[in-house]
């Protein structure tokens, strides 16, 4: 570092307190100088004194050495800077005593040159002060000569540049640190000059683009990145800086990269624009993720809108903000008509509004509800029954923003359940009120059926009989073994007709019953007990009453879960398998994923037709309400009513099929159970040991069992639709029988 330093001329011989002037004065006398030269000598002495004063009081440090390197000049400023007084410094070796160790060799070299007459300007050295601090001086080393021009030493006139040196070193350190920071920054940083050629290219930029710094430097930026970046750089070269400009480009490996760029004008010390610095952020992965999220959101939106299950939602104020196609279809209200309307007050039947509001309020507090049944009022004022899961809806910050209801339309199932319940209730009433005693046992021989007539005949109430062992409690001792055989046979499926047994009543009387022991089966034809339909033959009078029929315990068809959803990719491999599907099939999601759906889970006889439906959906031809049979892990058959919906990606390419299903296994089992029960009742009526006949509301025969045909001699074909009283009752009893019928 070179700086200017002014050195005042010193013309004394040895620089020590003006002694050279005295010597010169003596020399002039010895040479016989005339008295006329004395005024000049006085002037020279005065000038020397003035120079001494100037040196001593100069604001610049001035020091000197003799030819042996010993200090012989040390002004006040030097004393102030170093902390050493003139007395402490004089006659000390300058280099060894005052110069910082790492500078001694180079300083000695400069002084030696000056003692040879070779002067050095603006040499920077470091002084060690008395307080062990370092002072940096910028020195002019001047050769010192006597009046005869002999070299007698060296004078250094210096400038204290300690503070500026510290500042320069700090700036240099900061510049070095900034350079390292730019080069090693995790963000791509590059720059161009005013011509658009690269003059900055850090490691991260090289990594992202695939071009090394050596390859990039001095090349046009547009040849390395997307040409559209030129407009941004050109603006910055005009002082119009740009922030967060999205740049998409292909790197050297032809990979697509995305950066978010800040283009900043680069200026020199005169504030003139000399280039542009681009600081970027590599958002390639973020951009990919955003696009994937958008594609997923689009797919989910499509799935919601086209799902076979009605899906609707509300905001925190209870106003509708979600209303899919299935909800439109069921309610008759379009999305435009529904959106923004208050769900409860607009669409829920009046008697359920309070309870539905409570469910929604709970969900808005984070308390979700599953399988809640509600009634929607449709646009045509019909009622639709939905089984709903009310799920709390949250935003990205997990704040509750509403409720989503995923439902299953159970209107038809509800109607069916009510019809079944009505039939079951009617059959229960028939069993309980039948004029024939009807009783039953489970597979353990314990009473589980005991109708009113049985109560009347035995004297034991239903409460007293239920749960008791039939044979040991109610059958006379001598018949217990034979009755037990009859019941055991029935539990093996071998039924017995018209078996006579003796009941012991509560009052210890014997009642004789003629019994049909009928095997009792569940909907899957498993034997679960025995029903005895009897005729009390203890009394002589015949009881022409309606035959007793046993009540079949019907399972209520309740689908308490959300619809099972499963899916396949274009190769037919499972890639979607929700909890309900796992529950229904018994196969976990881990087991199912990646398996071929049709050969693994579908019954063999349906595999061709199911494969056809899936292939159609993979060509965009969707199928609604297709019934298929799933084979569960326990080798059970599950019946599903499925909508096969084409699955598409963000570019509308078909990527698979989604099946949104309704488990109708229980419905089919119920149907078989009802059919079995009806068949059983019909068999009981037809084969009963008691004559059973019936009329319609007009008095015409509509029931005529075999026993009645046997007794009357009229076949069923002859009797049906004939007026009972006028055709088959003797004249003298017709009036009374007619009254009985009318009363009934």
C-alpha cells in the first residue's frame, strides 16, 4: 500500500541538536573566512534552529539513524506514537528495538539501501509501542548526508496510517468473507456485466445449471439459461430491479429447474450501472410439490364431485360450502341453489333440526359423529334418509373452518327395514296371539320362545319360562327321554310332526299337546334351535283359529360405516383400499395393495364380468350400481353394490378405476331370511295338525290348509274365494258365525 509522506529538508550534518552547524562554523574560521561572512553564518544557525523546531514539533513522526543503525532522530510525534521518549530511544538500534519482528528483515533491507543512497518512498512498516501495541507507519526513507555529501545516516519521515490500515484490512477481510459467502452460498448467485456476459457464477449456480464457473464466465447469460431472462436483466441494467421472478430452464442434463430470481442493478463507486447481480432460490422441488398437490386436489375434487356417496359441507356459520353431484341428485337442489344457504334451516326436516344442529356444533368443536341418521327434505318435498359421518374440517394451520358430511343414501334400505320390521312385528304379534301354543328352544335346550297361548295352557308366564331348560322343567318325567330325542333330532335337521307330549302346568295338571318340532335356522341356514307349534288336544273343543307362526329374528340391515372405497391402477393392481373395505373383506390395506383385484378378491364365477366392467371404466365407460361378490379372508362372501368410476390424473389421462360401493351383504341375507321365514310359516300353516282357514275383508275364503281340506272334504281350489259362511256353515249357525267374523 503506497501513500504520500512529506519530508521536510534537514541540512544539519549529524542531526544532533544542531552540532553540525557549529562544526561548519569552526571549519569556516580555519579557512580564514572574512568577517564579512559572519552575517550569513548567523542566518544559517537561525535556519538550522528553525528546522530543528519544525522537525521536533511536526505532526508527522520523524526518526533517523546513523550509519550503524542507531537512533539519532526521534521527534515528539514519534515519541507520542511509540510511547518511548527521545531519551529512551536515542542510541538504540532502531530495527531490533522498535520494529515488529516480522518486519525487521524487510525494514533492515530498506535502511541498508538508503545508506547506499537508494531511497524508498511509501514503505509500510509496523512499530512496536511501549504498551505492546502495533502502530502502522507509511515511511519515506531518505539518505542523510553531511556538507561534504557523505552519507551519515537515514531519516524516515512517516505518516501514522494505523487506523486506515485497520479499516482497509477489515474491508479486505469482509470482501474476502463476502466472496466466500457468495461462492459457497446455498442459493444460486450469478452476475452479468453491462453487455450481458457472465462475470459472477457461484458454486450453487454451477451445481443447478451443470455449467462450471470456468465454462460460464464471459459467456452471454442467455446461452446458459432461459432466453426470457434477458428482459429481466435488461430492465435491471436500466435500474428497474425485479423481485421473485419465476424462471424455468433446462440444465445441462436437460432437467427442468425452477428458480425464483431477484435481479439487482450493480453499480460502481460513481453509482454508474455496470452490471446485474442475480440472487435466486432453487424452488424446483417446491414447484414439483405444488403441482403434485394441485393434481391431488383436483383428483380429490373430482372424486368428491363424482362420488356415489352424497358429500356436503358447511362453514363455521353453518352455511353450505360443499355440495357434490350425488347430493344434487338426491335433494334436487343444484349447487347454485344450495351454496351459501343455511344447511339446517333450509334442508333438514323440522323435527330433526335441533339434533342435527347439535351434531354440527359438536363437529365445529372437534367432536366428530359417525353414522348419524338424518332426513333431508328434497326440492320435491320428499324425505331422503342419509347415514352421515360428520367430520371436522381444518385448514393448513389446523384451525377448524367447517364440517364435511360424507353420507350414504339409505332411503331404500330404511324403507326396506321398516317393511321388514313391520313384517317382524306382525309375525311377532301373530306368534304371541296365536290360538295355538308356540314355544322354542336354543341349541342348548333352553326356552327362548313362549307365546301367550303357552302361558295360558301351562300357567307359567313368559318371564318364568324364558331361560329355563324345557325338558327338565316342563315335561313329565316319563316322557323326558323321548321328548329330548325329538328335540335333538330337530337340532340335527330331522323334524317331527304330530308328536304328542305331556306338559306339566304350574298347578301340577297335565296338558296334552300335539306338537310339530321344526328346526329353526338363521339367514345363513345355520341351525339355531327348535320351534314347537302345538295343538292343545286336552280340551275336546277344536280351536279354529289362525295358526301360530314363529317369529324369525331378522337382522336389521344397518350399514353403520361409510361406503367402502377401493381402486386399481391401469394394470388392475389394487392401489386404494380404505378401512371399510378392509373391515368388510378381512384383508388389511398392507396385504391388499399391489395385488391384482379380480383374481385375488372376486369370486371365480364373477371374475370375467367384473374384469369387463373395470376394463370399460379404464376406457372411460363408467358403470353404476354393479353388484359383485367379494371373497373375504375368512372365505365369506360379501356382496357390494359398486359404482366403477374412471380415475384420471391432472392431465385427464386415465390412471385407474375407483370403486365406491355399498355393502349389501346384510340386505341379501335379510331377503333370504324373510323368504326362509315365509316358507317356514307357509309350511307350518299347510302341515299344521289343526284346521286353519281365513277370509278376506269381504268374507271370502283366502286361507284353507290341508287339515281343513281333510275335515271338510273341500279341496283348497274348491274353497278359495268362496263366501265362508254361506258356503260352508250350517244354516242355524251362520248368523252367529257371521257376527264372530264381523267382530274379528
